[in-house]
C-alpha cells in the first residue's frame, strides 16, 4: 500500500462527521491500518454512525482530500497519527486524545519535555513581562515552551521562548495553516522555523468556539506542567489548568496584587492546590523527576517499535552509543542544539540521550541551560 493511500484513508476518516478522536481510536483497535478501517466502514458501517458520516464515507469530497494531500506534500508539514512510533506518548496516554495531529515545523519537538504557559488575552504589561521572562529562562534551561498562540500571555510566552536557545510549540484551535489572531502571522512563522505549530483539526479549519476545549486538552496533554501567569475568574487559561490537573500534570500559578482582577484566577488555582511559584528555578525543581521519567519512557517505547523514524532510531540506540555521545559532548558545557548538530541527529534524540545520561549520573545541567559531563 502506498503512503499516499494510507494518508488518504486517514484524511477521510479524520474529516468524517461525528466520528471524533475517541471514536476513531476505538474503531482502529480492530484494524491493521486506516485503509483497512475505511474499507470496513464502507462495507458495514456501525448502526450508531449518523447518516452524514455514512454519506461522507461513501463519497468524500475529493477536492478537499486532494487539498489535504497537497498540504502534506509540502516541506515540514506532517500528519502524525496515533499509530506512528513518534506520536507523543504523554498525549497518547490521555483520555480523549485526538487520533492524529497536523504539524507544521519540527514534529520531534513534541517528544521533548514541555511546559505550557497560558494566561489572559488582555494581560497587563507586568503579566506580559513575567510570561516572557519565565519562558526565556525555562527555554534556556532546556524546556520546550508550549502555548496557544492567542493574544496576550500566549504570545508573550512564545516570544520569550524564541528569545532563548530553546524552542516553542503552538497548539491551535484552527487548522495549522490558519493563524488566529491574524496579527500573530509573523510570530507563527517564527514558531514553525524554531519549533512546531500543531492542531488536532484538518487544514483550513477556521476559528470556532467549540474547538478550543480540545485545543486546551491537547496543550495540557503534551506538557509536563501548566504555568498560569494571569487569569480572570472566567479565563480560558483556567480550563487548560484544570485539564492539566485532571491529567495528573503539575499546575503552577504566579501570585499577584489583590487589586488586579487578572490575579484572581491564579489565586483561585492556588487555593485549589496549584503550586505558587516566584521563579523559574522552582518550576524546574518540581518538574525534574517528570523530565527524566519522560525521557526514559520515550526511549523504551521507541526501542520496541520496529518501524521507527530517524529520531526514534537515534534514541533507541542510546545505550550502544553512550560513549560516543559523551565523547562528542566533550568536557566544556554545550547547548542541546550544539550537541545535536555535532551528532548530526534531531534535537529530540539529543534531549532523550542527555535525559538518560542524566539519570545514570553521567551528565548534568550547567548554568544557562547548557549540559556538561560529570567526572567518571
């Protein structure tokens, strides 16, 4: 079966009305491929499947599917399905996770430890400065900063991450080819160049209020923790934070003045059990066990898969190549990206290698987000 035939089947299924990520995942459990599932649904559709879904499966809009396939053929544009070895395992384990992600940029970024930074759209200058500073410091320390590309805190978090040596991931509630708000078009281009722009919705999907709860769940599911910088009592950032709590993620909140209405959401989260933080170091300390555990789980999962990507293969052979990684690292502190370039490997492979070597006590984080060898 050609790659395009399997992709075409995925695209038809992902656009099937009323099927949804959970429904598609459940149906896929019985079939070896999306193409096999599509053939089965056309042959014997479940009784619960609505008429609109049956009609679409029988005769999908060919022009739309052709446009989707054309989108996938462009450089740095990918369909990452739950059947792929490098689908982010931390999201894959979440209830209600999407069956696939449309990604622009470096899909390997989704395998790296992430912190979601969210907050108010109508943020104060102080809140914007906090978001940018925390994102820059945490990005320099090796975390990938994720957010929702919205106005206010989201945009400041992405910009702060881009200021650092790290990267950033934008999870959007539109198609990954649709920038919302439009004034973030330049920011979105920078994110694609230095990270990834991700959506659970097919290309061309316009902004709809019903899509943003899924965007928030994906954002929380990809991350190890959620930091809320400013939020009112009804802020959408609280939805992301509560999704994080439900998924077992660490939730952090910045305190603020009692005179600032945008501090009330953060204070509410703190009363509910979120960790009050005043520095990036507090977040790093809290997430360090989860960062190491994610690297270990990822390497184990990818090592078991027979059809791994280049990134996956590099991670799976870490034990065999540990001496080479250490030799290339040298004795002077280096940045994650520098090590990846020296090894001619994706950044995700370098991150996983360093995470496992850190667990073994052979490397450690140095000042400024750099890595260094420890004495033997």
